[in-house]
């Protein structure tokens, strides 16, 4: 069976196995994300403490991802991913059992979130660079877009399922089902033939590898542009696990099911954006489209600062989902295609550093502003800062003749 143009990366058997496993595990991960946010608010009722959890979970990415990107280039990627998936499943099971038996405390969530962040620091650049080895170069754009679509389909299904299940059975179910969801991706990795073999190191040290990757990224002007755009949108827009529960609880006053539907609105929009990208070819990934997507996403946050009704919040979150994923997935694809094979893991570690590593800063600021000035002010501040940052980058790109 041959898949159509928009799904052409699925014609590669190992990518198809990897993709199916990722869809299921990511649904579980989004269930856990919703459950974790709801659990923290149940335990503490504090927006600041909710933001702190995000900071703890993503701080390891900020601190270590440059080094784990070099490590990803040195290790067999399939085996690394097997280890990280087993580790993530074990952490979810631990938290689920603590909640189920009534022993969970806030500090448990903090510790487990920090450990999860450490595991993800190695998992993320390895997974990003492994995708390019599962398909032909002509299909990388489609593979990255399908990964984004899978991630954001999970963002639809996971939060809705978590919201309904939490309302019916309690929060522990989200963590236990997440642990179970990893069995499929682990089985898929075991069956794969592609190893993602490490490159030849020629006796170089880890620090030398890191330096080589950094020098390449800073030397290539187009790479600098992509990373700057990614930074602005990541630090301002992609704090949904803090924005949305606070909006649901303190502004819209909806229950866990309503929270799940709000998160799903973001996911539906992101899937639409990813599928649109998946039908484009490399030559069609025009920079103006990427910039407009960023401006729409940040502008959407400004509009969200005025929203007080559930019926208005849903379509606005959908629009933010469409535009933000168009920018992020385009940056991911362009980085994969621009980087040489022997540097791809290190370049994608910079993607991980910025996309995941900016979250500790953004989530803490959102929580801090929300606790002192309200969540609507947090939306406004993030949106205005994002618009200003994108404007500065646009002026720099047009004025720098390098």
C-alpha cells in the first residue's frame, strides 16, 4: 500500500512503526500534562507553584541540552530512545501510584518533574535527529509535519480524555494510562531495523563536539534567524500548560472537562497547521509565511487577555494553535534540511534548548504575573513582548546585508 502525497513519509516502514508508537505515547503524555497541572492546583491552589513545576521540568533542557545533542551524535539512537521511553513510563507509573494510594505531596511532583526533565533532555534531540534517518531526504518535510500533527492530535485527544476521566475517576488515572501508553512505542523501537548509528568521532572530545555545533549555528545566518524566531514564540506562546489551566480555573470558572476542551482547541488548531505544512514542499516554506504565523500567534495572546467567555476562548486558542505550530514546525524542518548529517544532532539540540529550555523562564514569568496581576495581564504581557521581539528580528533580517 502506498500512502498519498500528504502522508508520504509513512511509506517508510520504520518511520511508520515509530510514528504509530509516538501517537499513542503522546496521547498519554498530554493526559499526564493535564493531570499534573490539575493535581498541582488541587494540592496548592497557587499559580506560582504551578509555574514552578514547569520551570523544574524544563530547566534541565536549558542547562544540558547542548551537551546531550553532542551525545546523541555519539550514541546509537534507537537504543537511547528505548532507555528514555522506559524511564518516562516508570516516572508516570510512580506518580500515578502515589496519587492512587493517597501519599502524593507537592514536593513529590517537583522531584518527579525534575527527573522527567533530565530524561527528556536526552530524549528530545535524539528523537528529532532520528526522524531524519527513518526517511529519505525528500520526505523530511513531510515527516516533521506528520510528527507535529501527531503531537497535536495527541494534544486534542489527551486533554479531552484526561478531563473526562479525571472528572469521573480522579487524577491518578491520567498518570497510570500514560505509563501504559509507552508499551506500544517501546515495542515499535524493539522491532525497528534502523539503529541510528553514531558518527565517527575521530578522537574528538565532547566539548570539542559542542563547540563545533555552536560555531556552525552562529556562523550560518539563516540558522541564527530560525533560532531567534523559535526563541520568541517559545518563551511567549508555548506556555499552554500554565496559561490554559489558569484561564479555565480563575477566569472562565470551568471544571476539569472544560479545561480539557480548552487544551483540545489548541491541539485542533495545531493539527490543522501541521497538516497544512505537511502538504507543502521545501521550496514553499517561505520566510514571510513563518513570520506572519508568529505575529498571528502573539497577537492572539493579546486578544486572549480580553476574553471572559468560554465560547470566545475556544476559537482564539484554535487560531493560536494553528499559527504557532506553523512557525515551530517550519523552523524544525528548515534546521533538519540545512544542517549537515554529522552535525544534525547538535543543531537539533539547539532547537531543543530553545523550544524546551525557554519554557522554565516563560512558565515562571506567567505564573508570577498571574499570581500578582491576574492571568489576563499575563496573556497581555506575553503577547506584547512576542510582537516586539518578532518586529526587532524582522528589522534585523532586512537591514543586515550579510
